[in-house]
């Protein structure tokens, strides 16, 4: 099942409410017990949808977000990530990245593109956090920090992964020595 949640009318923020309603209905129906992988693409747009919902409920959709809005946003994002990680299937969350210069060291640092300080804390919730990179003529996932991007894996217990791996989770599971099974097998 592929669903798209996009607000095309700037005066009506409904994307997050629709997402939440569908997710809870799917959960109640037991759909996730029959699902191999749930993907949210992307965290960046999910955050925008949640913030639009927060501002609309406060009757200031066109206005600027307030400090309390950011605190509520971070709580919602963390809550939804934990909820999705507790599903009986795999969960993949994509996100855009941004680069900033550290004022003290002058070092360029990449982070998840999202509002607030949750960008620093969110990766710690996940077992796997990769960065997709173009290497020569193909896309590969970065599995270890490279000085600019923070990437990591808890799956690579035996240190069998290369710095870049083919973006195929089943092949990565097999390389790490984990069983590769699919729903229905």
C-alpha cells in the first residue's frame, strides 16, 4: 500500500491528521502483522505536516511557530518514531540532511533536516542510521561516520560491513550473519 499525504491547500493542514487516522486504523485492523516494511518518506516533510497541524489547531496556520509548538513537535516526532519501531515489521524512516558550520571549531557538520534539537537526539532511537551517498556512478549507504555525516549500525556486530554498502537491507542482514526472512515464508 502506498499512501501520499500532502497538503495542497495552504489554508487547510490535513496531511498529518489523515496520516494519523490511517495509521491507527491500519494498526487496529492488524495490517502491520502482515506487512514486511513500513516506510515514512520523509521525516522532514512529516515534521512540516505535524507543525502545520499544530499551528492550525492554534488557529495561526499562516503565522510563525511559537516555542511551545517546537516542544510539542519534538514530542510528536519521538512518539511516532517509537510507535513505528514497536511495530511487528521493519520500519524505515528517511530524512533530508543539512550542513552547518560549528561556530567554535569551524568544522562543517551534517545533521537531519528537521526543526529543533531533536535532529541530534533522534538517531539514537534507531538501530541503524545510514546516509545515502553517490559513490562514482552508483548510490551506496554510508554505514560508519566519515567526519561529515554521522552514520552507524548495531547490526554489524562482527565488523563485516565496508564503509559503503549496497542499499539492500536483506543483503546487509545476510552479510552480518542475521537470518533473512520475509513475511509469508
